[in-house]
């Protein structure tokens, strides 16, 4: 009798748990991976008050698909979308947890129905609390040229669960600057309170300085509004954090739908860099998952513990949209460089937000 190989067994086991949290790990006080039910990607993780929050891209249907309008009720542009998958990506969900293990879903915190210029391809949100409001930046419409309407928008809400509504009635960034497609925004607040927007697809990365109300881009002191900081091998999905006085720029490399999607980073001395690529720190593991990329990072207040929240694809699943959100620990060497992340099925231990029971 023919028996399955160990790799085949591992693939089947991974698929059996794909896109659903794993209670056997939760029972041990571990998050398990994936941490969210459903196909989600591009997770933006942040701490608000006593909870962790994750704002991901809706990647594909799982379980009962959400209701969608019939074809004849779609706009003309929606009817001619270059990718039918985009018509599924017309809203954003959010998830909250007080321990990294148990997550509550907050459906449709943003919907294209509340954004007059957005029609589909609602992607890769970034969130921040400023001026007593909660802001969510997002990409919409996957524009291919300056002649199309779309780009990066900004929405606002009174609470992290929304609902978020369009803050300015038009895209914040609606054109290609320095060759960067206006997608994948990330908002970073420096120690002096200044807000910076990092973004860009098509292998170009820009940084811009934001007004305090996030509704406009403010020129740098040299008069430039969009400064290109593209490091070697950059593709998309920038993320920035500061540690020990230095700025870490992280990004995704490879093709988003393939197994070699991964995360690399660079270190600079200012928000504008220059940033020199150091190396790759997150990628596939043939015994765990493929396509590990497009991430964010959570520092644990009062410690030097850091978590990386990212998406990956289950072993044996070749559908590019079947992406699941996971969390693992990210560690540093004594010289400040980042150690390669070990992706796991176990995830991380339960960890309440600092200062909460």
C-alpha cells in the first residue's frame, strides 16, 4: 500500500487548519497561526488603549460570501474591472484583542459606499490616532495611470471600530510621483509628533510629510513634497519604526501571489533615509507556509519584545488570494540588526496590553 510522504501529510494538516484559528494552541495560551478566520492580507497592527487592533485587506471569500449587488447595478467602471477579484475587495474589516489570542471581528469599518471616488480594490489600510480622531488611510481603484481616478485616500472616525468615512472627498494622493503607484500607505509618527506617509508600488517608495490633520501633504524644507527613498529590491508594502534612535524601513519583495513573497529591511538615520538594504528577515518555510510578506510590527510597551504581523499562504494552496494573517516574534541582534523570523503554527504567547489586567 502506498503511503503519503511526510511533506504531503504536513501540507494536508496545514490545509485542514487554513484560514481558521487553532483552538489547540489557544488552549495553551498561544495565539496559534493563523489568528483570524477568513482570507485576509496586508495586516496593519496597532495598539489603541487596552486593545490590539488589526486592519487587513479582505483577500477572498470564506464561508458564506457577503452580499454583493447584481452585475447590472454595478458602475460602468466596476463592470470593466481588470480583475474580477477587485469587486470582492470593496470594504475593510477590523479585529481587536486584549491578549493577542482571542480576536473580535468588527465588520465593514470602511466601505466604498461611503467614499464617493472609490469603486473597488480597497487595499492595505494604515491607521493612527491623532487630534482626538482615528484616521485610516487606504488605497482604492488600483489606478494604472494619472488619467484614472483613485489612489490613496484618508477616512476618519470617532472610534477605532469606525465607521470610517471619507475625510476630504477625494484621494489624498491621486497620481504617480517618482514612478510610485499610489498604494500601500503607512503613517509613521516621529518622536517630535511629525507625521510621515510612506507608500508605493511598482518598485518605487516615496515619503511625504503630512499635516497634523492628515488631510494634506506638506512640502519638506527643501520644497519637495514626494521624496523617493526606494531601497534595493523594493517592491511594495513599506513599514517604518524607530528603535534606539535609528529608523527601520521595511518592505515586501517578490510577487505577492507567489511563494517567494518576503520581507526585507534597511536602516537609516532620518525619516528620509538614505536607506541601505540590510537583508531579508521574513520568508517562506517549506514545512510551515509560503508567501510570507506584507507585514506590520507591534512593539510591546515597557520591553524590547516585538511582534511581526503578516500574511502567508497555506502549504499546498496555490490560489494567490488565499492569504491568512499570522503573528510571530521578531528579535534583534546586539548591533540592532534584525534576526530572521521563524514562522510558526504556534504563534506567540498571550500578552495583555501593558497597563491592563
